[in-house]
C-alpha cells in the first residue's frame, strides 16, 4: 500500500507520521513504544551514536562523549557548519543533524518500505526578520533530507499542519486560530477549516493570516534557569570588591541548550576558573567551575526542564542542584516563573494580535493550542484574557503537527 510520510523535526521532540491513500494519519514508533523521539544525539568518544531517550540515558550514566540537544536552533544561525570537538576531532552541526534525520529515516524504513517522498514541517520563521537566513535554514534541512534518501521533499508550516489534523475531528466550518508553541519557535495561523474544504487540493485561500517568532520552550527554560539556578552559580555577583559583574555570557550559554557545549572547550574552562581569584563570592563561582569542568551543563538544563514541566501542574518544584554543582536544592515557585515569562508571553500575544489583524477579525471560533510548550497555565491564561469567551481546544500536544504533515503529503503526492 502506498504510504505518505510527514516528519516533524522539532527543537525538543520529533515525530514521523504515515498516511495511507484514505483515512487518518498515524505516528510510527521511534523508540520502543514511544511515538515521539527527543531531538537528542549522544556522540561518544568511541562507539556508536545513540538518539532520543537512549542518548540522554548514556549522558546521565556518565559515558564519555557529547550530548547535543536543541539542534534545530542551529538552522539559520550560521551555526550549521560550526564545529564542536568530539573525541579529538571537529564535528559540524550539519553532520549531527544528518545523523539524527538519518536515524528517523531508518525508523521509517523499518516500518514502511519504499517511501521516498516526504513533507517536512517548518516554523513560519526559522529566523525572525531575515528572509535570506530563513531560506538558508530551509535549504539546509532539505539537503539533509535528500542526503538520507528522500527524493521529493516539500515543506509545510507547522501550524498549518496542525490545522489539517484538527480538521479531521470537526463537523462544520469554523475559523480556528492555531497557536503552536514548540521548543524553539511560536507560530500562529488563522485557518478556515471544514469537512468539505479538507478535500480541496489547494488550501491557500483558507489561510487567512499567519506569523511566527523565534521563541519557544527552550527560551522558557532559559528564563527559569537564569532566574532560579544561575544566581547559585554566581550570576549577578561581582568581581574586585564590587567593581564589575561576572560576565553574563557564561550564564547565558549555560542556560541555552545549543550553546552549552561551547563552555566545555579547554579555553572556556580556563576562563571560568580564572574568575576565582577576583570573585567576591568564590563559593558561587566554584560551583560554576565544577559544572563546566565536569561537563554537567546538560544535566543542569535537564533539571530546569523537569522543573518547568512540574510547574505546569504544581505551585512549586524543587531543583536538585546539590548532585550537579554542590549548591543548595532551592524551590522554584510558579508565581516567580510566570513573572519572568511575561515578556515572552507578551510577544506571543502581540503575534496573535498581528495574525488576527491580517485576517480582519477578532473572533475565531476556536483557539487550538498545540506544541510541547502549550500546556503552561500562564500561556492559557494569556490566551483566555486576550480572547475572552473563545473556546480553547487542545489535541495531541506533540503529535498534531506530525500527523498533519502526513495528510499534507497525501494531498501533494497522491
């Protein structure tokens, strides 16, 4: 049977989906019984690469090598061909991405033979306000897909793919505002959906407005880390009896997934250690030194990510820092987290306003929230306040885009 494939390569998680000539799309298992695969690669000093949960486990268990996450963020930023040292040799992020996409392809081949055409998801903007960099990011991803064996490659905006998935479950026409909050980007589209329009070959007239910004769950993680974790490692403390602050860039890099590895370079480790003699709080800087010398930055980031997820359902969450850096185990409060999120939420609200203005309406029938970062209570409260009385719906937070991409592949390639 002919199968149509969609791949949602996400900043935090990825999916592969298939659709037949008729009927709904389905996600395929990528790791054991899991339908999602964390977008993570562990590149050991020796031996075979591991991916997803296995990659994270290898890192946590202390195997020598590099854990890389947030790989999608390297697209369009000039980082794609930047080298990182692994086992005494330089490896480009392009090669790391190729290995990860190749692994997704291998999972596909194990469950469906002969699939050579694919629709890849993409954010509305890989890079804000830079069309050339945006085009370069898409071209790089297409080249990687071609290198792993796909012969026909198309792209669809991730929120439009989510709209196609949402459309499968409705009985009448409506206007839906798709708010897709992913790991690295936030995309919003106002789409006309209906059972009848679902059969149309060209849906361009149904996209009434769309836009996107480079802001997502990893930015939320960074905000939480800078507010609740980095002060315990010296962020905000001073040098030379208060004459100057410790440079901020060390903490920004440590709180940003795709920049953590840069701190493990011997030159950077030496720079951080050189802060100690002048530090007014050497006890805090000692913790920072410990993190970079033991390459524990990813463990720190995973602890922050776990706390962020916990704060979606609890008023407070404990950050276990003692095993990582020898610091305290502080409580992160949802109220403080939501306070530091306000600038990011304001940007998402402005994006929603912009998309509604494009369409000339303030009254969508439904707001459909999707994406791995769309479950934050503060985000839902912002949406409800911006559009009072409008129904808020959710689907498969991590699978809606992927399934919609397979439906798009059937439309394009059938």
